[in-house]
C-alpha cells in the first residue's frame, strides 16, 4: 500500500475503535408495526425515544450497581429492543435482546409511554445484572430488576405497598421494596449484592454485607410496617 493509503486505513481503524471502546450501541426495531399494539407503540412511544431510554437506563444501572468502569460490567456491546407480536409477559430479556410485547402495549390502559419506560428499566437491569452463574433464585433476580425500576422513579401505581408480601424472595415489587429497606440500612447494599453475584450465589451474602441473616432482615422489615 502507498503510505497515504496506509495512513487513511489507520485513521479508519482509530475512528472505529473510538466508537466502540467502552461504548454500547442501542437499537430499537418494531417488528409488529402491522398490529394495533405495534402502531400504538410507534405513536405513543416511538423507536427514537425507546433507544434513548435503553441508553439512559444503562447509565443509571451502571451507577446503581457501582460499575464505574466497563471492566466491572458484563461484556455487552450492543443491546437491541424488538417490539414483537408475542403474548405472555409484558417483556423479557434474553442475552442482549429485549423483546417487548406489542399486545401488552396495545391493551395497556393508562400512560403507556411511562409504563413502557419502566418496563425497559426493568429489562435493562436483567441485561446488566449478575445472576450468580445461574444459581441465584428467580425472585431475587426479578426483585433487583424492580428495585432498579423503583429507584429510577418508574414504580407503577399497581405495585404492592412497602411492607407487603409473604416472603423476602417473592420477587418483583415485594422483593424490590425489601431490597430498598436493606439499601437504606447500608447505602450501596444492592450494588454490593450484585457484585457478589458475579461468581455464584448464597443467601449468606445478606449477612456478609449487613451482619444479619436474610430471614432476620425480613422479620425486621415486616415488624417496621406492622
Ligand atoms: C437497528 O436495527 C434495524 C433492524 O435490525 C436496522 O434496520 C437498523 O439499521 C438499525 N439501526 C441502527 C442505528 O443500528
Ligand atoms: C435521557 O437522559 C438525558 C440526560 O439526562 C435527558 O435529557 C433525556 O430526556 C433522557 N431521555 C429519555 C428518553 O429518558
Ligand atoms: C389485546 O390482547 C389480545 C390477547 O393477547 C390480543 O389478541 C389483542 O390484539 C390485543 N389488543 C391490542 C389492541 O393490542
Ligand atoms: C464502589 O466501588 C468502589 C470500587 O470499585 C469502592 O471503592 C466503593 O466503596 C464502592 N461504593 C459503594 C457505595 O459500595
């Protein structure tokens, strides 16, 4: 290659590295635009807004998880949202792909833009959180994702109230409020718990961080709201 061609090629490589190093790409696509739910998504939420939420949610989660350096995070460099004509859950995350149910969007009664934003914070937490190498219980995983949604200010009105629920690992809103209690006892608790969950899982992590077993903490929490 002639010198100036080599120089141009090197510049191109530097430019590509600069857009990917430490940065994550976010993309959203509506694969259900032919359905009523997909059309409501496009009108009330929109792809541009949704990708901005994915990006903002990631920044929020890295801070909530105290993952200031990319080396602390899961090695994910692109996250895609697909609005799809699938029923069941409102949304789910699998690896670095988040699927949002178009029928859920279509049937939602109320402020659907705020609801979708909250759902995306929850799913984005799944993309970034550790799961104890698959050993952590599902209720805690869902509780951490709803804790993120809560701290971002998107807890919906239909959630249980703080103090409600029968078990600490019941999941979702019940566990999110309990984790919020633990995080008040020691700010950064959830970040520390998540960090421990990188390599495995034990209920004893609660005692290691807070000095009390998770069962004792749950009893204290319930007593506080009696
Ligand atoms: C987002 O994904 C869609 C579908 O895969 C693709 O057509 C589009 O070019 C992508 N946009 C960006 C900005 O990557
Ligand atoms: C994303 O965050 C920026 C900076 O805080 C804010 O201006 C913007 O409104 C946010 N966008 C969405 C869709 O949340
Ligand atoms: C409401 O949900 C049902 C069942 O999933 C679905 O068939 C229907 O298309 C949804 N309605 C809208 C407006 O999305
Ligand atoms: C956040 O992580 C750093 C190390 O990366 C640690 O020094 C600091 O204490 C942590 N903050 C909290 C609140 O746990």
